[in-house]
């Protein structure tokens, strides 16, 4: 069933309607809420913090609901990312190669739906992609930038690429010491996937601070073109 969004938000004239897709933690959603925006998260999982500003379901069903900004915080990327391309030729034990390629097609279709959504401003987060993924994504362009947690106050390394449409690249806010690859050294366990996908609050705050006033600036500033240098 299609989710129902009740718009009871009473923000200021510069407030944007923001959809944060593929997020159950509320990290990015809450950063925009703190800045006075009408922000919602959406994921197949329930909201981790119990917020009533979370839509449980497929975010593709609500992409046409009049959003000013779409941020895809952590779409399923296992088959798209360069680190896992080896499995497409030599599948792990117990997996059929046909299933892995089908999962790649599904992941590329999801990314395509977000990247080509009817929203003026779009940011999609994902690791570095392999060539098979790029070939399957509709209107693919290279990411506009890659960021690291240590540029935004977290002493860790986790390279994240950002595909941006009509958005400026993020400017680092707090470069700190520490280059610990904590995410990649996590011990195996049932919650490993959850912790690996958790968004960094410093990057979320930078998104809200640097992109949150673009609606009021839109008449004075030309939008940033798609793609990257």
C-alpha cells in the first residue's frame, strides 16, 4: 500500500521538503529537522529512533510527492561497489553466479530510480562503483566528489562518493587527526551491516548547513551542473 504523508509542518518560507531515502537511523533527517526543514526518512526497516517522521516502505513509491531535495543516504550497494566485483566472476560458496548478476541488476535499477527522480536537487551516496554497475545505470555520470569522515570531525577513514545534481560539493567543516578504518575492521556479527551503513553525523550536519538554504538562494544563484571535474 502506498504510504500517506500528512503535511502538518509549519516551517519558515525557506524551509525545504527533504526526503532522506534508505535511512532508518534518522541521522540525516534529524540534521535537516534541526535546521527547520520539513524532513522525512524512508526505509524498508522501521525508524531506529521511533520518529513519526519516518515512512516505512519503498522510497521509489513517493519520489513524485513534491520534494525539494532528495538525499539517498545509503542505498544497497553490495553488488555495485568495486570491492565486491570479484564475486561476479567467482561467486562465494553457496551462491549461484546468476543470482549475483540479478542482484547487480536490482541494485543498478534502484540507483537509477533515485538518480533520475523528479526532484530538482539530488544527492546519492555510494562507494566507488565497478564498470558493470556504471553500464547499467540510466544517465550515469561520475561522482561529483568523494568525502572522508575525518574531514567532518570523525577520526576515521571511509571513502564515500557523492553523486550530486544541482547541488554544490560539500566543503569540509572540521579536519581532525586519526585515520582509523573502523568500519572495515568491524568483527563479523548480526549487526555488522547496520553499523557499517551508519551515516556520520558530521557529514549529515554539513549537508543540512550547506544545502539547507538553497531554496531561498535559487533565484540568485545558478544551479551547479551535474557531473564532476
